[in-house]
């Protein structure tokens, strides 16, 4: 039994789960700021990203050390590679939260449209749930749960299209349209967070089966926005 | 919309990597081992071994001490014949012919299937005479000087020794001595080179040289290596066989078995057998 390697893998995985919990807080913060149009909370979400970046860099550094010193192979190697990918997905989610907060701040003077805010809140809630599911599925090596993320992502994509359709209705109201255009980018950010959660699910599948396969393939299954 | 035709050649070139199992299995079979069992004075050391070794590949045998991997590699050039009480059952075909057939000359076998051992074992003679020894004994035709130089060049030793060929071989460093032994094996124009832990007595730099040499030599030869160093197998081998030890229920007897034989990439990323996974990840053995 390679005790030191196992201890380092355990620490690496705990670091990833912690980073996941932190990004969940960021998603919830961005969502609350959007719903309440709270500019101060937006600033907090933006500042909080440094915390996520630090966790991501710590994961990357630890992965580098484990690869250099421990030469992991087979399932140990898959775990290390999966955690390297997952760390990057978490970091990207944090970046999306920053963009959501910045756009919320930028458009706060324009007057929010309740129907769109409701649609975005729906997307945000679903994304937060997806991130939770992706973290649990990875921790439990639960392939079934990981695969369910694909279905959950369909719901987020559907909500994304609804937001887009709603904003199209603002075409004759310049102020509402400007606000709406920014919210389309916010919706896109939530949609990307959902995709990152699916990506973590795919890493779970890779870890468990040894085969890497995308749950969906955007280049072969085009979906109209 | 019609899918555009894309030339994927450059993308495919960029993803060149290890040989696939199909690539390897398409190559000629040098050895074909079936139901092999080896016993010493009636005690079974190794049994149920079945595998093929293909031309111009490096095949590694890994496994814990006592799993029979050294016993197995010695079956390929009938070295076990020299051990009193040793018995080899099953078949080892070499290019389709029975290696243990009555009409087979073990000396000719050992010329065509050379061997390099853990500890370098140069003769207490000059560098030149070490290499020239085999060709002289076998009365091989051609220019001896050229043959010696060719073998030393192939073993990546020529540049280091060309000015002192008459010096004693025992004055060389351990890594140089091991490359000299490889050159000595190459000088008699073998088909296969067997290496039984060829780098385990060497420092890391000399080890790297031997590993680089294996990559070079597999273009012209077929190489089979036993190694304790799993990372070495991962670095040099195209195919890897994992052997393990089975202990009889009452603990009275231990015998080696072949657990898994596959591409090295498969063995070190997604082995099929849990025992292999446990061994390569260090959870057993």
C-alpha cells in the first residue's frame, strides 16, 4: 500500500470538494445579487473569485507534485487527471459568477424586467443543483448520478432559450432591450456553469470506467439557441 | 446542411502515440507460448502461461519476487536446460518451430536469441576481444573489425571506447560494461535480445542510456525484458505481461501465473484485472 500517495490523493480530492463548495457559494451570491439587484453583493462576488482562483492553483500545484513524485498509474492516474480537469471547471464557474455580477452591476440602473429575472433565477437554481450533484457523484463515484446531469442540463438549456425569447419581445423598448441584451449574456454564463457541471460528470465516468466519452457532443447534435 | 469534408491528416499526425494492440498483433509472431509450465525437481514454479511476442517490439514481464518472470524469460533461449531438475512443459514456438524440439541445437538458439543479465558480465579480456569472441567461436564471415565497430555503434558505446579497444573491459563503468554486453550479444547477429533486469544495477543516467538503446534496437530486433522497475516497463515496453504468485491453501507451495498481458498503455491506465491494478498502483506486492 502506498500510504503517502493515498494521503496525497485524499488531500487533493478534499481540496477539490472544498473548491466546489466555495464556487457554490459564489453561484448563490451571484444569483442573490441578480434577484435583489444588490450592487454591493455584486462587488463581494467579484472579490470572492480570488478565493476560488487560489483553490484552483493549489489543486494544479498539488497535481504537478503528485505526478512528479509519485508516478501514479491506472485508477490513481485517472483520479489525478480528473481532478486537474475538475479544478479548471470550478475555476471557470467562478469566472462565470464574476461576469454575472459585473453585468448585474452594469445594468442595475436600467430597470430589471421581472419575467426575465425569474427565468434567470430558475436557471441559477438549477445550475447550483447541478454543481451539487456533480460534486456528490464524483465523491461517490456514482456513474448513474453523473449521467443524470445531462438531463438536468437540458432543463437549463431550455430556460436559456426562454430568456432569449422573452428578451426578443423588448425590441421596441430601447432601455429594456439594452438591459435584456446584457441578461442574455448572464443566461449564457449560467448555461456554461451547467455545462461545466456536466463536464465534471464526464470526469466521474472517466474515473469509474476508464473511458472518456462526452455525454453529449455539440459538434454532432446542434441545438438551436 | 451537408457536413463539410475536413482533412484530418494533420490532426491525426498530432496524436501519434503508443502502438495499438492491432498494430502489434499484425506483426509477425516471434514467440508463441502455449500452456507453458516450468517445474524444478517436481515443484511447479510457473504454469498456465500463454502469450505471443511480436517482431520489433519490446515486451516487458513485471511482477513481484517469485512470480516466475525470470524463469519464464529463460524459457525463450532454453537457459533452464542448464538447471538440474528443471522441466519445461507446454510449447514455445519460435517463428512457428518448436524451440524444445529434439532437432534443435541450444547453442544455435542462444546465438539467435541473445541474453543480457542483471549484472554486467564482460569477459576479463579487452573491449575488442569481448565483442569479437562470439563471431570468432562461430567462425562468422566478414571483416571482424567492422563487425566489432558495428556492434559497438549499435550499442551506443563506440564513441566512448573507439580509442581504447585494446584496454581491458573490466575498466569500463557499470553502465558501459552493460552496453558492452549488449554489443557482445549484437555481434553474433541475433534475432531476439532477452534482458533480465538489465538496468537494476545501474545509476539513473546509465539506466536512461539503456532504455534509449532499447527504443533504438527494437527497429532491428525483438526485445524481451524482465524488470522490477514498473516505470521502466511503462517507459520502454510496447506490451507488458503481469505475473503474480499463487500460494497453495496450506501455504506449502507458491507458483507463478500470468495474470494479464496487454499493451503497456492498457496495463498502466486501465488494467482489466484487479490484481494487476493493485500491483501497478502499489497496493499489493
